[in-house]
C-alpha cells in the first residue's frame, strides 16, 4: 500500500491525529508566548537577569525529550486542586513542549526590544510617555516583527518535537511514526512524518508572512496595541478552553488501561480493555504506547489502573532484584513485593512467556547449522550485534548474557528495538535480541537460537492492577481471572503477526480472538 | 531689554551642574533664565553641553548640582510625565516613530492626554497645514515615505500638537541640505512670531542662531562663556565668540550666504 492510498483509507484517523498534533503545538506555543514575551520584556528592564534566564532556556532545549518526560511524569504539582504537572498524557507533553519553545520566544523578545533605536525611545520619553505607554506604543510595536520571528521558530520546533509526545500517550502524528518504526512499516512512518512536515512548512510560511507584515510596519499604534491584546486574549481563551478538555471530571465510572510501546503490549492492553468493558461494564480509557518504564510509573502514579507486565522485567528492571530462573518463584516474589511496595496486585498469568529471543538470519542458521546460542558463540568475534537500549541497560540483559556465553562481538550497536529487526534483515548487523513472541520472526525468516544455558529468566505476561482500583470495581478481579492461561506463545505470535505482518487493526484482531475464546459480549 | 519679573521667567537654571556617574562633568555652574515668549539659542561646538542643558529642562536628566526650575517649580518636584507633556520636544528626524503615520505621529501627545479622536484629527490637520504639509497628501504616509525636510516639519508639528507653552528643539534642522534648511528656517521664523512660545533651541550653526535668536547662550566645555543678544556675540572679546562670529562672515563657509 502506498502512502497516498493509506492516507485516503485512513483519512478520518489522519485528520484526528493532525488535530491532536495541532492542539499540542498550538496550546504549547500559546503558553510559551504568554510566559516568554513578558519574561523577555522583564529581561530588558533587568538586564542582569538575562544571562541566567536565557542560560536556563538554552539548557532546556538541549535536554532530550524522553529524559524530560521521565523527569516530569513523577511530579505531582497541584494548583487549586487541578494537577498542572506530572503524569502521562497531553499535560506533560505540553509542559515539555512549552519548555522547548521558550528559548526562541524569550530571546527574540529580549533582542527585539533591546534593539529599538535609543533615539526613538528617548523621543517617546521626551514626549511624556509613561514606561507602560512606551512599551505598548513604541517598543512592542517596533519589535513585533522580531518577536513573531521567535514565535515562528518556536512553532516549527514544536511541530517536530510534538511527534515524540506519542511516547507518553499524548497523541498526535507521532503515533504513526512510532507505530511504523515498531512494525517496520515505511508507509506508516511517512503517514506520520509527511503531514507533520507539511504542518511545519505551512506554519513557517504563514508566520513568515505575518512577520513580514509587522516588519514593514502596519500603521497605527492603536492597531498594534490591539493586535497584542487580542492575541493575548485569544491565547488565553484557547488555554482555558483546552484546560477544560484536558482535565475532565473524575466522577465517571472508568478504568485507565495502559500498555508499553510495542505491538504485543497494545494487543494485550486492548484485550484487557475489551474484556473489562464487555464483562465488567466499566468504560476503559486506553492509554497505550507508553515508552520506556512509563507504564509502570504511570501505574504507580495512578494515571493508569492496569496493564500487562512481565514477571522477569518486574523482578530485575523495576524491583532491581537479582535474576531468578524458576518461573513460579519469580511470580511469588514480584507479587508480594508489588503488594507491599506499590499497592499493586499481580493477577493470573496470561499463559505465555515472552523471553528474549536471540535471533539470526534464517539463511545464516542453515548455512552454519546453528541451533543454540552456544553454537553461535564461536562466530561472535566476526559478527556485529544490534541491541535495543532496554536490552543493553537491564540487569538481565547484555552484560550477563555476554558473560554467560563468553561472547565478544566484532561490533556492538545500540539502537531502537524496532530498528534492530530491520538492521538484521538488511545485513547491517548479524545477531539481535528480539522478543520470542514477535510476529516479525516468521515474516522475515529469522531463526531463534535456543537459550541452552538457561540464562534468561522467565517473562510471564501478567496483568497488574492497582489495589485501589480493585476495591472500587471488585468485578474487575473476576473478569481478569477469566484471562488466566488464556494465551499460548503460539497464539501470541499469531496475534502479533496479524497486526505487524498483515497490518490488521488491533481492535478487530482482539475482538476475533476473544470471540474464538468465548469471551466476547455479555454473559 | 528691561527688568523681567519672576512671573515672566519660564525656565531658570540656578548654579546647575551635571556630572556622569564616572565623575566627568558635562556641565557646571550654569546660571540662566529663559523668559516667556523668547527664543533662546544654545550655541556651541559638539560636546559642549548644549544637549545636556536641554535634557535637564524636561527631566530626561536630573541636575547633580543646583536646580532647574520650570514655571517656578524645581524640575525634581515636577512629575516627569506631566512636565514632559507641557514641554514640546523636537529632535533630529530620527525621532519620528517609524511605525506610525504622519497623522498618528503628530497626534501622539494629544492621544496620551486623552483627547477625543475628532479633536485630535482636526488639530492634526490644522498643524500639518501650519507647517506646510497638505493633510490630504501627507496625513496617511509613513516617515520613510517623506523627504528629510518633510520629516522635520512633522517633528515640529508633533511638538506643537498639545499646545505646550515651552518647546525644546535639539538641532532640529541639522540633517537637512543647506537649501532646504534655509527654507525651513525662514518658515520656522514666521511660525515662531505667530505662536509666541518659549523656545530653547540647540544648534552649532551660527547663521541659524542669528536668524532665530532673541538671545544666544554660548557654551564651551560645559560652561557658559557668553549670554546676550546676537550683536553682543559680534562685539565680544571672548575667543570662542570670535571663532563663531568669524564663521558668520566667512565666504568659504559650506553653508554659503543666503
């Protein structure tokens, strides 16, 4: 399917994601203007502050967005009982985008106003203008072109940065880009990237045009003052309106279901959501696609009520305990630790183990007659390996794995997990660590080497739920019990393949699967 | 000129000095009175303290010694905003607001004073007529669309807008070509007679000084070396006064003779 066909077929969704994207960019730029312009003006009054303030804004721009999200999510800051900082979703994305947009706006306001000809400023003072009148009737109108140039830069940056907001369930065109990377699907990546690029171009052109108008001077101080006030009021209006939509009332009966940011997780999240909706009659809010450890952090913070976690991941990556190889021992351990530490309950395991799959190309496996990781160890010195950031950093990941098998690769490349498959297929690397349930394994003729030394601990998939949620909706406990042992490794791989390989919608795949298992509808 | 009473004194300098924060004195020991309706010319070379003297009147600067009185009250006791609105201010052409039309530039002070739009409009047209700019042609132009002489006329009209009793002019015609300058000086002279305002006019052009002055104050290195009528300058033995008087008769003067 080419890009054009895809966009046409999914135009409703494309439109919705574009609107979400516009909302993120518009709101964050609006807030950045409301903060940045007054701040820039203040700096012209107290120039001693300009170094520290501009320095801070400069540093904010260099902080990688995922790191910034990681820092913002655990925050819990309230203003009049409304949470203004922290958590996942649009709120945190907007805070991050505002921080990125501040620098160009503050800097241009400061340099624009400082750059007004001193003779003109003195003429104004000599005619008896107060500081306020001088500011609104002379300094702001004369520097409006420069200030708008800053807004223009900030807007274009925001359009690009907002694609990353999809990592914390803030929506926008980034959803297509992330989904495309995960599924190794160029069309999908372009479906997110091309509209975002167009949006940036249009914003650049429109604001460039506005900037030109103000630079050549629109007549009339009244007009200029009116423009300033009207745009301030407009920005304020948008912010109030969107705060209302961003902070919905909490009275509704609903449960937030989360997922990490790969296909299997989204399928499992959708299974939880559909079962909770049909069997418990509680509306499920889907907060999928949470990058890194964000799903866990969101669960602890109460932003998400349930998601599916893997026992080995919880043991080593979250609880920071040493790896164990016995599955029931791991389960027992994490269940008691989570109950004590996080007030979170581990329900029935779903029935499959998604362990790390050490993968090579099928052709290599056949040519070199490889079956186990030990078989491959002798070739490692000539091979390049590609691993996801997760695998490189976790305690049950690369370091221990290399030690257990005495591996030393010719080259080690760390990249996004979804890119490792592509790199392997394209002969950029020769060995990767994927997931055993991955649909791409069959699709790309990859071969999974057996973990003959039983290095990897068990990763049984288990729904984890906040105890508070179970107390509020006791029926959910019974519903989740129905899922115990429901999904085998093969079934999981099938489900993944239907989504990744056949490009089918997650909702349909899950509905079909639940029908087959007799878990659809009421009853 | 007979004795003037206090009520006729528009501006007074009493032992006024002005020092920069680094200690350098720009002006010292200045005693000077400007009477209602007269045109006092502050004459001198660049950097002699003329502009500083002017800025002390509308409180763009405060004296570091002595005091300046406007209408009998020390400037430091005036609200600077109220003071500046009673004192018109004309500087070189650069002082026009580039983002405002001619009409809007002229109407700045009336608007600050909260006049009604209709009254501002009428006043603006009247003033443009007065300075020789046809309102229908010029009112909606921007400063960048005017010649140097036209801009300067707008500057004068702007200073007159709210009918202030005192007007300060800082080398208003300095940037103009000699011919335009001569024309606008002649027009200004007739305007001056009609209006009867108190004018303090800074220039380094001795011809301009002679053409417009009631009295001339000659400054050198921050001190006043001569105060008197134009004839007094010609008769003075002071070397600086002689130097300026010589310029007046010099046939090679770049300004030429009118």
